């Protein structure tokens, strides 16, 4: 029987911090540590909404100070990783979140991507290049380019990555149903777009209703995909509506049947859910859990 090499991802950073009553940066380190200890091979650093432009405007600081503040989100994840590796005796990884431009607007634009219609491709490239440069100062193992709702922005991000030699990234789209991105393009077309880059080590969807994951995976089954497929659904469709009781472990077998090999959660999935997922995978005789070592060595 062929074994499936599966990578266990983390859950939703922002919603988990809110559930814990976020107070200070120590809470961020504690959350990352909890995900590692629950079984995550990778945690996503809290840089989803971080941007140089946004921090300068909000805090009245210099660009240099803002760049350091963006990088600090990655450093906190690295701190948790070092502690976890010493405690658990296994290799762990840090992926720095690269969210869409819409995330900094604070109006849920990442669920429709209409802002991209009013921006030029070069404006998106410039914005993402500045932000990514700051994120990389924190020293992540790779980038988690996530919750991207529109292909135009995906193309701009891929163009911006050309400025950073040797940077690896996974790429996940926000999808509004079982076939389309938040903006309305076919998910299969979005996947084709990002697979053109050798920097992309995995592709999939996040911040998407769990019921849509299998149809989305089915919609790309005919594509020649040679990187792992990634799924990080919300507990419900939008992050403000945690009414779905779907557990990750009850859907994982189905997702693996359709090719998913990097599995975790997004909004409203926390360390407990990841622990249940890890335990479930450990009981499967046809599953091995090698972490990211093989993927990053390709």
C-alpha cells in the first residue's frame, strides 16, 4: 500500500488569539507554541494584515521602524519554534503569512477582491514587494501566500517574488463556492496561474467553507499538478459566522482521497482541532508525517 506523506498545518491565528483574549505579544508566542505542541509541523506567523504602509499610517512611525515591526511577527513565530523543537524533539517550520492587499483595508475585501479592479498590476507588485521584503527580514522558512481572492493579485505577487531569489512559498486562494475564487474566476484557472512559478511549493485554498473543499479539489483533478495540494478551510464560510460543526478529522480522509497533502484549518479552528487531526493521521497505516523536509528539498 502506497503511503501518503501529509504535512499538518496550524489553525486560525487571529480567531484563536481572540478566543484566548489577546493581551500582548507573549500571547502570540504562546499560541504558536500551542499549535506546535498540538501537532502542527508548520505555524503561520502573524503577518497576515501587517504592512509597512499601514503601520506608518496607524502608529506614526518611520518606514524603517514599520519594517522592523512587520518582521517582529516572524521573529515571534521563530521564538515559539525554537522552544517547540527543544521540547518536542522534532523539526518544526515557520511560514510567514502574506495576505492580500484587501486584508489591510479592514472591510472584508479579501472575500471579493474588487479592490484589484481599481489598482494597476504595477501598484499591486510594488505594494507586495515592499511588504514581502519586510517580512523576510524576520527569517521565515517560507511564505504562506494566503486568502488571495483574485487572479490579478496572484499574478502581481508572483511578479514581486522575482525580487527575492530562493524564496519558497505556498499559495492558497479564498474561494466563495466549490468552483470559484472570491472574485469569481475559476479556481482551476487560478491554480494554473500560480503553477507557472517554480517558487510555489504547494497550492490550494484557505478561508473557505469546508463543504466547498472537495468540489474545489475535484475541479482541478485534470490538471498536471506536481506540488502538494493544501487545504485550510474555515469552520464556516466567513470568519464572522462560526456556525459549522465540521471537524477537520472527519473530512480529512475525503480530502486526502482527492489529493490533499497539506492540511490544517483557518478561522475558528484552534489547537484542539489540530491535536485531533494529528492523532487521527497518526492512526492511519497509509499515512506518514515527514513535515516539510521533503517538500522544501525539491
